[in-house]
DNA sequence: GCACTGGATGTTT
DNA sequence: AAACATCCAGTGC
C-alpha cells in the first residue's frame, strides 16, 4: 500500500494486517492517502532491547527530537546510546518508528538510512527548527 | 565558540 | 573479537 508523508512517497508492506516493512520511495508527485500514525508492527524476531528502544521511540511526537543518549535512558538502558544507534540503523519501520527524530547529543542530526538531507527535511516538515546544522535546543522531547 | 582526538560504552553477530 | 546512525573530556586554536 502506498501513502505519502511530508512530501515523500512511502510503501508499507503488510501481511495479515501486520506491518512487516516500510520503505521511503522518494518524492510524492501524486496525491496519496496520509500515512496512518497507528499501525500494528511485527516485532517478532527482535531482542528485548530492540523492542524497548523502538517502543520508546514511538512516543516522540512530531515536532520534537530525542537524543540517542536520552532515548537509551528512557528505554531503561542508560549508557547504551551507541547500541540505540545500532537499532535505529536497522529500523525496518521508518517514520512509524520515528528514527529520524533521534539525533546526537550535540544536536547534529547524525546518521539516517536515506541520508542526512532526508532526515532534515522530515524534521523541518514536522516543525523542527535548525540553527545551522543543529536542531535548536527547545525541540528536545522530555520523556 | 570551533574542530579534532582518544578512550569508554552497550548490544549484536 | 569486531562492528557501530554515540558520548564525553581533553586539547588546541
């Protein structure tokens, strides 16, 4: 099923009503239904750590960001900032698990599977403001 | 303030 | 043992 989100075309692959994988295809040039925020995800096959991180990340609302370190702590694994980065890097559910809202402690955006430019555009579309390369501090989400 | 460094860190494979 | 979408304290502009 195809949706749009923040000007991007998004492909959602489901089986029996459960989302298996999401991919961002590129610019949405046609009118498509908006991506629903609540979808049931297939979280089988993930470790307890990965599940905790993804579920906590879903709490970050549009227009806010968390850092890898604050997300690690909120998920119950203080100090696991780098391991959180590992989870985000393999996130099969971009946008629904909003890994684009997780940034570095110095407020630079950090990595993104589709590149830093896409990450910045998603954040800007959600209302996040930047000062140069960095997200402005008031946009930090407190869990 | 900026840029860079080296070492520590937690989890996965 | 190695990899990693990080962090922090230190150093020098």
